C-alpha cells in the first residue's frame, strides 16, 4: 500500500503512538481528536516522546518526525488527502459506531480505515457504513510506537485486498502484522493474555502465591523467553524431539490443568485483595511515573531488538 498521508482519529495514548509510528516512517500524519484539550496537548506530548526516542536511537530526527505531524480542529480537515485512516476512539460500540459513520461520510472512498479496537470486532460498529468493505481492525499493543505487533482482523464484508494492503503498510512502517482469518472476540493477543490472566487470578484467589511472586514468575521467567520467541517455538526447543515430542510428554498435564480452572468471573473480594497488595508496592499517585518507567524500559528493549535483529522470526 503506497500510503503517503495517513489520518489519526482519536489522539489519546494509542492514537498518539500511532502518529509516531507513521511519522517516523516518513509519512505525513494528520491528527484529529474531538476533545480540544487532547488536540492542544498532542504537540507537547509528541515532542517529548520523540526526543526520548531519538536518545534511544529509535528515530533519526525528533524534529523532522514532529514536522510530519499536524493537528486539525475538524474531522474533515484531518481526512483530506488521507489514503489510510487509523481510528482510535474510546472502546465502546456506540462511540466507535458514531466515529466510523462520521469517517465514512468524510473519507475518500478509496481510503482504508483500520480500527484500534482491542476486542470489539469491526462487524459490531461498521455495518451501517457505506464504505464498510474498506473498514477492518488494526489492533496494536499499547504503546504502538514501542511494541510493534498489530492484529489485522477483517469483518465478513471487508475487502480482502484491503487487508493485504494494510499488512503491506504495517510492514512498511516497521510494525509486525498478525493476520486473522475471521473475527473472534478478543482476537489473538487478548485471548492469549486472558488465558494467562485467568490462571494468575485463580492461583492468587486460591492462595498459592502472592501477586508479586506470580508477577516475578512471568517477569523473570516466562517473559524472558517470550520477549524474543512465541509459545510454539518455546516448546519446540524445550523437548529433544521438538514440538511433537513436547506435546506427547506434557500435553496430558496441560489438558488436565486447563480443565480444572476458572469457572467463575474474577471475584470482587479477590480483586480488592490484589489492589491492596499492589498499592503497598506502588501507591496510586505513582502509577503515571511507573508507566513512564515502563515505556523507558520498552524503548531500551526496542533498541536492543533492533540492534540485534530480534524483531522477526528466523523464517521471515
């Protein structure tokens, strides 16, 4: 897809991250958010973030990248000339429906629209769009300018050529596209994350370990491997005979564990206990500072992966 001008609709944390993704790849970015306060704050946030990325060698020039981004006061102005549009408004069906209908009315009929929805399928909010064949899910991990994977999920009416074009665009701008063949609630990423979260909550609810020790198991154990390989490659390398050997050895154990878990929603009292434990470790007033720390660590990891060519699998 030879998009040179993209539009961002919704400039919160995810939309702003998307703006950086496209601008650092050399594209012209036109930004719109319905809230004046967010529009007014975008430039300062982007300037600070880009300087941090430049210091980490993740953008060539903060100033040049910033110059490619412009903020507009109306949706129509932002969409003018855009061949690709990234919608990142609040994650609620009615809000996304309203936004997509407005985009549909103002867009170039040849443009493509990707939604940053993290679990709501495009069929839930694009059915009434005249150009609905050109709408799809393009779901990033937050923040998208630091974590590259994106999920491409078509609605039943999405033109397959649009999916192919967005996959090409994501490769062009340095993201890692993951294509789903059809819609499923939560897509791939959040279904995988949900499985881990459900087990973590169950272990905590039943008193097997504290939340800090459960976090440590992932942070200092599983997460080290998962930062550069997925679950299938992990088990392929964890048995002498590869993936089939691993499945024969441990498949029944995992099946038994899976059948015994989470037959109810996360209990409120257990959530309250987890909240209390976390607030001992990190008071609520420090959450924003810790998020900034998280992003600084992601920058370092992104720089390391880039320098050591760890972004793609050996077959890519």
